[in-house]
C-alpha cells in the first residue's frame, strides 16, 4: 500500500476493512441485523506523510477511500475530484471564517432544539444533563468543521456531517445569503454531498463512525497542521 504525491491512496481494501461496531474483520464480523457493507471502516491505512497534508492532497485521499468502499463506491469520487475539488477548495479558503461563525451560531441554538436528545444519542452521550449533552454535541460539531476545512474528509464522522448540514440549514439568510456563490458551492459540493455519501454506508448505529475512524484527523492550526485531535474511535470509546 502507498500514498502518492497527489494524496491518492492505493491498497488492497479487504486487508483494511473492519466492522466499525465490533471492530472485527468484515469476514468474521458477527453483528446481526446490518445490511451488507454497512458501518464498515478502513483500519491501519498509511498516515498522510509530511508534505502530503495540504487540503487538496487530503481530499484526494478521501476520494481514493470512497472509491474502495463497498457501498460508497457507487459515487464516482474521482470524477467529482476532477470536476469540483478546485472550486470547492477555493470557496472554503475564502469562507473559512464565515463557516466557523455559522457553526457557532448554530451551536448557540442547540439548547432550544427539539433534536437535542437525539443528537446527544448520536454522539454517544449517555448523560441526561442538558449541559453535558450540549458540550458533547458542540465538541463533535467543532471537530467536524475543523476537519472539513482542512480537507481531511475521511476522518469526519457521519454525525459530524449531519451537524454541519444542520448549521447551513438553520443559518440566518440575512447573514449568510442563500445566493452567495461560495456558500452554495460549499453546501452542494461539500457539506451536503459528504452527508449524502456517508448515508449510503452508515445507519443509525454508525453515526459516530468515519471512513478512517482510527486515525487522528489533520487540523489546520495557525500556519501549520496538527494531528493532536483524537480519532473518532478515541472520542467515542465506550
């Protein structure tokens, strides 16, 4: 297995696919009631190398993993990359501060959301205390946004994409105009697309999973990249 200079990943998928729920090889998984290929994750793939962590390279890695996925591979990720990646990356670069503020605006409304209990369950928060639920949901939403902005999309959880999508849908159109071309591009070809794709491979049992649940996401910090954020498996460890 290898990672090219473009960020593209090549490997034998069967050697790296696990059930994200029991963490057993898909060949010996004993989980019942799941459709074929649902809630699978990729395990122990090579880390993005130094010099290979630009947003474009990380998104290229994501397209490679999607293409190897049993269920997600129905989406032509390589064609999407050729047709849309440069436009999406340019839009994200222009609107990163706006996107972070949009998320914070959404987080500020969560305490009154009728979805609070459901979202808390999706982020595996077992507490019935509202403050604890809000913290758990907010934390995952912020990790999802930071990971999205860095381009490390294969480390974004299914619930993370749902929270980002919620932030767009709940946003004030006066503050975030519906006809803003960059925001439209980011929603249609980025956030909304990500959520739709993960919905192909994850169900209500797999909201806490990402394609690479075992790897720490690469996050932009200042002028560099950090690998200090916990992986999805670590964040949602039972």
